[in-house]
């Protein structure tokens, strides 16, 4: 049965209601996608092969906008993306019951760890949400906060010209979930790596593009450990889609006791390419880092 047959709405983003979830998971197997990023970074292209670019989607945030048991709540479960490359699981959020994320309010985002490669928006991209609450107040009751399936229609997106931030929400059994995203046309995949070469780093790393200023959190300060020199910074996310005519903007914020303000911010821009990589040295207060961006097409 084709995936698109589940959709009944004419909207670009379609909510396939939680009532169908049990049947949906019969054909949507929980198998992790084997494809990683940077698959074509070493390939040499001629000018005509630029047509290999595809539309993509950047996931900006997933938030719990409401909770019937109030806040704070301890959340676990999964948020999964699937695209037409292999229709397999690309985890955006994956926490077992014994490793919950504390959500203090509707303003808190889930700490995402994916996608681990660029999402190809050709036919459609699907998002499966299965979030649960660990709470003694729910003893003997359903602990499912929200379970549903969202679809971004890639075919309809081909006729849209403007790129903008969009969001979609759905109501689960114990509250409402919001997915914020931006569709990126004619995209190349950017994979970010950061290494500390001098000093100690503790802070956050965010990314955006020149047209979409909403930030994608690559390293959340809530999970950041102190990184000593000669160590790679363990980014929560490291893959972004960038329109080939825009720029990738990376902002590094370092908590630094050696400066009066207590933190230092540096922003670096990178111009997309079809392949290869770019490396630049960044000084952020008392810390020096090497920032590497590897470029690749996605198909």
C-alpha cells in the first residue's frame, strides 16, 4: 500500500489522526535507516548534474504546547522521520523510560538528535510521534501523551516559491505537540564537525541560513559538557539542509569566565558547494576551535 494513500487532506502538511496509528505501524516497520550523511562528498560533478539537487526539510523544533497534567513533565518516547529514499526510521528524538527529558513549560523544546542525514522531500516526508509521560500521578492510567502521524507533501511543494517557517500541531490524549520546520528548495546537505584545539569549551552551537533565521540547535547548553583541547565537540545534531544560493550561518556561544560578560559569541558563514568540505579556525574568547562543514548532494 503506498504511503500517500493514508492522506485525506489537501493541506501541504497533513495530520493522519491518532486513530489510525495502530494500523499505520503494521506497514511502517521500525527499522533504522542505514544511509548516513556525506554520501556523495567525494564525487566530481559536471554542470548538468546540478539537477541532482532535491528539496529538503529542516526540523527547527518539536514542542509540547500543552499537558493535561500540567508542567513540569518527564517525557520519553520517539519522534521519527521517514523519506522516500528508503522509508526507514530516522530518529529525531529517542528516549527510553529510564532516560526522560524534563519539560518545564510549553516553551521548552525536545532536545533533538536528528536527522542524521539530509531529508529528501520528493514524494513526502512522514513524521511519527509517540511521546509518553513518566508520572506517578498517572498510575493505572494511560501515560501516552501524544501519538500521531504527520506528512509534508513534497509534490505540492514544487509549485510553492517562497521558503518560510511553518508549523503544524495535533492534539494527543494528554496534550498538544507542535512541529516547526522549513522546506528548503534545491538543497545541499551540510554536515558540521567542531574540534577544540586550545582551551575549554562549554556552551551551545546553533545554525541557520541567510533566508531562514530561525535557529536549529546543534548543541544544547543543557546537555553540553566541558570540552578540553584536542577533543571533538559532541554535537546533538550535525546535519542541515541549505539552499544552494544561500549561506549556512553557524553561531558558537562559549561560556567563558575570562571575559567580563561571562560568554563570547562568534558567527561564521559558509557558502554551499556540491561536494568537498570547508575548514575554518574560530576564536571564541579563550577557546580556539576548528569548524569543518562537509558538503554533499543527497541523491
